[in-house]
C-alpha cells in the first residue's frame, strides 16, 4: 500500500506542491520547469484555458482570459520593468484591439493597439498633461488629429510620425491663429497667420518664418519735405521688404506718427538765444539718419483736445502764451485713427479704437492726412544761432531745441539782444530742425519683431511768408 511519502495525490495537495505536469482540466497551479513562470487558473487539455493569472519571476503578471494556452481575450498586463499597466484586449500575448495603457512616468493612452503599439484611433495624455485625440501609426501620432499643448496652444490637422506635417490650424493661447501648410513641426508653405495684435500675414512661410514679411518702414516723398507752418500736409507710409517691394501680404500692423526737433547740446553760457527749459524733461535724444539728434514733444494734457488744429495755431501768436496743446509733434485732423478697422488694434477679439496718431497699415500701406505742425510745447523753447542774426535781413539758418536744468543761470545782467527775436519765434515751428517719425507700435510685436523707425526731414517755412527757408547744411553746434 502506497504512503503519502510515496507520492500520493492527496499528500501533494496537502503540501500544496504544484504538479510535475500541467493539470489536464479544471482549476490548478503549475510552475514551469524554468521557474520563471507560474500559472494559477483554469485548464483544458493540459493547456491554460479560461480565466487565470500568469506570474513572472521579475514581478510582472498577466491576469485575464486564456485560449488554448495563449493570452487572448480581455485581461490586465503589468510590466515590472517599466511600471506600465495595460487593461484591455489581447491577441497571442500582446495588447491588441481596444484598451487602456497607464504609464508609470505619467499619462495614459486609451484607444486601439496592434501588437502592443498604438495603432488606429486613440486618446493620449502624456506626462506633461498634453492631450491628443486622433490617429496613430506604429506608436506615433500619424494622420488626422487634434492636440492641446501644455502652454495652451491647440493644433488640429495632419500629423506624420509625431510631427505636424501637411495642412493644419494652430490656435495659440495668446489668441494668434495660423492656418496653412506644415513641415517638420513648423510653418512651411502657403499659410495665413492672424496675430493676437491684429496683424495678419498671408503668404509663403519657410522654417516657421514668413518669407515676404516687411523689414522696414518707408515714408514716401522727397528726402527733405517742404511744408508751411500751419498748413496741412499728407504723409504716405509703406512697409517694405528687403528687396524694396511693398509687403502686400501683411495687414493691420499699427504705425504711429510723431515729431521731433533738432537737439543741440550747449554750455551753460553761450552766444545763443535760448530759454531755460522746464525741469522734468529728461528724454534721451534720438539719433536721426540726417546727422543730428532730436528730441520728441510729449503731449501736454487733455486741454489740447478742446482746441481744433487751426484754432490751436491761431492761439499761439507771437504775443500769445503758448497753448497747452499738441506741439510740433503734430496736430492731426482727418487721420481716420478713430475708426474701428478690421484687423487693426485688435487683441483676442476686442476692437478698441486706435489713438488718432496711430492707424493700421492695410496691405502694408497707411496715410496720415491733414497733418499740421503746431507751436512749441511748454518747456521746449527755440534757440537761434547768432551768426545768422548778424546778417542783416537774413532769415535764421538753423534752429534747434535746448533743454537746461535749474542750475543754469542767465548771463550777468540778463542783457540778451535776441530776446525779441526768440519771442517772435516762440509760436513758430523750427526751420530745418523738424523731423517726422513713424514707429511700429504693434503690440505685441508682429510677427515676433518690431520694425525700425522711419524719419522724414521737414523744411519749414513761416506761414504766409511765401519764402522757403534755407536748410542748414552744417550749422555749427556749440560744444557740449
């Protein structure tokens, strides 16, 4: 009679030792000869079949359905090496069909798989929280899809091997929208961008940059423009490319018009007629392309809005006090800057009105009309080179603007023969010294850069004089 020590089945069950051979049918536990696998579950014909759990020596496991010894059907697979876990359909031991993959590093994928790789339609959330809905091939985003990036940008369109390629639309978090062709994950080919500033570019893009964008501002007309003080004139602006052609693919870049006066640095005492300049005007002079520096005229305050341009000029006669109005930095009438223009001064769908000294350039062109030079502003006073006054009957050859500090004192006795002359000039624009400046004020910069300022030199004649002033070709500036 056999004993338990001789290998009685009941004795093996009592010790719970796995059988030497896989169970034929029913439920049982089997450890494979290489000791790497251990199976506990249902059997049929000595094969794993039905519900069961297969454990791996490294800590990995599969739990779910088996068919004729293979992992096939619904189940859950955990990989100890990566820490990833998949729950879904399996075919011959690999995730295939529909399922959910959770990644230890963060994120998850839900959708279709083939041989363990993302294939077909799915929804992927990566470790950074970025979300993609769309088509996959060979584990990569490929085909049509939509993605929301960590910074809030959203793209919808074509993908090739995890890169945006083909046709697609990018909606940036700042409100900018690009629609067009892509290659290698950047704008490339024909496309259109509506920038959050309101600017628009339509044309060809290369490596993420517009090919025919504007690179400079040009003020049309002669190099030196003749104007009469108090009379209106018109300035036409073009935004041009490097080749000198108008950047017709751009729309809505905002340009601003202002004016400056020639700045002359003088010593505390000089044979030059000038007034003290109010303290507080501490602007850094701007270098012009005409060989001299200029300073701008700030607007004085809301009182200037009460005066019409011509009325403001008439109020600034030789014996009248200087108005608290727009000075030589220009007074504008029919600028059109108050219009609500499509694409101009826009940001994220809002339509604020542009200030009257600004306007959007449509097809890279803009025009400022009914522009007049006003009188000097408070705190900015003309200076006159005395060598021109010594010539009897001659007109001043060159004027500029002098700003002093409170420490500057008048010469002893304050005997200044030119005070009458400067009083007459107090309401006049400065012949030979005025400059019109056009600046790119698009905010934020479009499309990523601000155009350099453009300057126009003005030769100003007194109103009604009928005589053109001489433009100083080299009036000596006093040393600093």
